[in-house]
């Protein structure tokens, strides 16, 4: 009988979901309740569920006479037409869940509103100036006004809290009350540091979150009248509109998480810090460089993605179309790859206008429910686009830099400026060596604390020594590289004839393709070395080991290198390694496993002759012993674990709202480039709003997860599949797992 009554009550009770309402301390707030068609013979009740339990707020009786209770007397008013509740002079104790209860005929109805209270402050930060009489000291002043006195101004630099030090002094004045009920705050920061970014002042409020609006008088402070400030105001209005329509904004869940991060008083349950939880992420790897193109970046993305899938994360990859390879393809272990129909401009890098890729990338991010966007390579225009759009959508971002750049030539200057714009508001940056980190920090003017070093790795099972493949009557030097200028192919063209004349039994085995191949062909033709110099052309990754095991010495002539995976692969196959001493190469192998030379023909020839002499005398370690040492130096599982730690750190960090992002761009990238890209960021945001209006996120189909916690991919456990090598598994997608998707379908 009780079960029947319970089911009956569930049938006659109806209500809607909990709706959040934001209010400001000491202000008024309206809690809507649509009670149209209500039974006028029944009482309308508003009840509040707070920390002290359930309490009555206000009741509307049959005669439309309202009566408020306890601390709400004189502050609560109900509108007879729609039963909405107006609260005035709200306090911190008013925060909680409010339920509007009424009847439509005999059907019991209720509506729940969650009131969130924050303290609102108008903050004015004055432009930086020099201290009178001392040009070495910079002065920053911040003034704030609010209706809650238990607060303090704090200073932040790139999201980090500043405090007093030997070169920084922060002063505060006590809050001063005004007849209007407001409190005035003032803080001044003196520093001798030459910061590349400008510190930002904010408010720390006791017990409740803060809501800050940067407002100054006309023509003063941070609110100077210019085009971008006007656009920033428009953007704030649009963001407020999007916040009032959660279904129109993809990143609302992200913004709710950021609100908790912004609140300095936020702690875990019951006031204790929350236990760190290893959460599972939905990660989107983005780069112009991926399979079927082969190289260090491509291998890094593939191997890292496979290891992250093993750890339970969802991983998808986005790259541009390669020939007929368009749409969606599945690789080993359900790794999904989006080949977007974008036009290639130069050297496998796509052309970019920054906006044309937003509809495609938004489609992927929304359909796959992405929470982390990880871009690779400074050369990838698609990677830069993805980071720019992801920050507009409120997603956390990570960038991995695989290359070194100079500072003098025009191409480096332009690339470095683009990198500065991209990374100034990226959550975290990963470099593959400490030399690469130093280079990236200098190029993009970054805070070194947000840059981590995670090296590349090699799968030792793919690169194992096989001395039986060597020919004992000769010494073979192996070179596996792209034949381009920065790989030092001109140096190789000078080394070959000099060493071949000195050592009649010396042979060169060269794998790779590129525009500098003509240099090697000319050398071979000029000195008649066709029988001693073999040019193998482009190699597939599965064939590299078969080439390496034929040699005794591995030669790398790179002019610049962040982390050379090729020398690790050569050492893993048991070869003696000779390389130029450039970039991050000295960090890769121990000194007794590599011979380092200056990037000149004379130095490289001397280093090679030393290794050749040791090879002839038999004083070199065995290939098996070299392989045993290398296989424990770099593993992809270790790289994945360290990358996972970066994701954990980034997941708890703030995604800058657009107004702060505009200020960061202008402060970090210079007045010209910063203003230009701030304007582009505003246009990107407006374009995103247009796309969300045309095709709202809620109507976009959610893609089926192949990987991750809800992944449907099931590996076969038969002995036949267990016998597959990893090399064969990489290419099985070519046979049965290809699912091409036309561009029209991808845009849906």
C-alpha cells in the first residue's frame, strides 16, 4: 500500500530543474517563478534551504495577502502575477536553495532556484609610472569600491599571487566607509623587477566569492576610451547574455569550475582541502603533422596518444587532410583521427585566416566533449588556430614545442611574434629539452614556471640490434634524416669525399628525402662514389630499424635540434653515435655513448675518424650492451605519466575571460601586435556566438567514444591478434578501420 501511495505521489508532483541565480551583496535580486494557471484557492509558499536547514521566506494566501517570516521581514516581496520573489538588501546568509511551491488545479508544482551571493567591487587600476626621483622603481596603484568591508586588494602576475620581497613592496590602506554605504580600498605596488607583463589587481573577500568590474573615470586608468575598451564592454554584455543562456555556450561547465578556482576562500568539503583525484580527460591533440607523414612530431603524437589511452583517457587527433585521406579514421586501440579538409600552404602546414577553421574545430570540440586541447609544433598553423579557438571557447590548453628557432632572420622574427601571441594566455607549455625550454622562454617572453621539460622517447622493441645484418668487410655510416638545410646536409656533402678517400672500406647508407638530396647526388657523381654512397630515399617508419642495423656508426649533422630522436633510435640499435653539439643534443645521451663535434666539416671528420679507429680496434661496447642502457633511458609510458601530471595541473587552472585575455594580449605582445590580435580575439568571440546561434551546442550530436571511460572499442584477445607486432598494428587502420566522412557531414 505504501509503495502504491509513493508511486501515486510521484505521478501528481511536477517540478523543474535547479536554476542558478547570481546576486550581489547588499543589492536586490529577483527569483523567478512562473505560476501561471495556479489554483487560487491554494497557498503559494517560498521556502529556503540553507546551512541552518529549511526555513520559510514568504507565503501568499487565498486573498493575495503576503506574509514574510523571521529575517526576511521587510526584505521579501512576492509578485501576484507570476509568484516571483524579490529580495532586497541581500546578505551572505541569504545564499542557498529557494523553492516556490504552488498548485495547478490539484497538481502540486514546485520551482527551485539556487541563489549564489558574491561581493561586487568596482576596481580602477592606474597606468604604471616611475617613482619620483628613481626611474628603477615602477609604481602600480589600484583603487576599489564595494559594499562589503571585509576584503583586501591582492596583486597577480600571470595568474600568480604577488607578495612582498626584497624588490617588491605592497602597501594597503584600511577600508574607508562612505555615507552611501560603500567602502573604499587602496593598494600600491612598488617593484624593481622589469616584468614583461603588467600585474593585475583583484579582490580577496572573506567567506564569499568576489565579482570585479574594472571601471575608472573617463580618460583615466585601465578604462581609457579607445576602440578595444569599447569592444571589451560589448563583449562583457555578450558574455553576460551567454551566461544567462547556458545551452548557448559550450564552456559553461568550464566557467563554473573556474569560479571555484578564482575564489581564494574555496576549500574542499567541510572546510578541508579536497583530496587530489586523478580524473580522466578528453584530450584533443592538434597538429598539421601526423600519419601518413612520418617524423619526430608525428611519432610523438601517436605514441603519447596510445599511452594516454592505456591510462583511461579519451584521445582524439585533429590534422589536415592528406591526399584522399579525409574525414574520420580509426587507428590502433580506437585512436580517432579527424582529417579536416583544409588547404596545405607550405611544407605540410595549412594556410590560415584564423576564422575558417573555427566551425570545424568547434564541431570536433563539442561533439567529442573535449576538456583539454594539446597542440604540437611551432610550425603548425592548425595548432595555433586550435589554441586560439579553444581559449575563446573556455577550454584549457597545452602546447608542446619540438623545435629551436633563432632571433635574427625575418622568418624567425615573425614566427616568434606569432608564438608570443599564441602562448601568452596558454595554460602550460611543454618542451622536449632544457635547451628548448630556454629557447622558447626567450622567444615568447614566458614565465619559466609554466614551462615543463618532458623529453621524447623511443620504443625499444621497435629498435633492437641485429649484428648479423652488418658486413664485416666494411664500416658503414648510417644517416637517417630529412634532407633539408637545417639537418646539415651541406656538411654531409663535405664529409663524404674526405673520409672516403682516407678509408677505402668506408660506406655511407643515407635514408631520407628532401630538397638537399641534389647536393648528395652531385657529390656522388663528382667523385664517382656510386658503389659506396647509397641514397635510399624516403623511408617508412617500419623500415628505419632495418636500415640502422646494417651500420656501425650513426651520424647526425643537424645545425639546430631541440631533441633528436634519431640518435636515440640509432643507439637503441647498438650503433656508435657521432653528432653535432647543437641545441638539446648534449642532453640526450650520456657522454660515453655519443661523440659530440662542432658543426663544421673538420670537426665532424675528426670525430668520425676517432670512432672509426675504435671500431677497427674492437674497443667499442657491444650492440646488446648499448641497447640495454638505452631502453631504460626514455620510455613512452614515462612521458605519458609526466604529461598526465601537466594535465592535472592545467585542469585546475583558470581560463581567462575575454576581457582579461584582451588586456593580457596588449600587455604581453606589445601595443601594435597586441592590439591587432586583441581585435582578432573579439571577432573570434563574435563569430563563435554567431555559430552557437545558427547551430546551438544542444542540437549537435555527441560522438560515440571509442576511447576513454565510456569507450566502446574492444580489443580482440585471440592469440592471433596477440601475435601482431606493434608495427603491423599501426597500419591495420589502412585495411579495415577507415571511415571516410565528407566535409558536409563533418560540419553537421
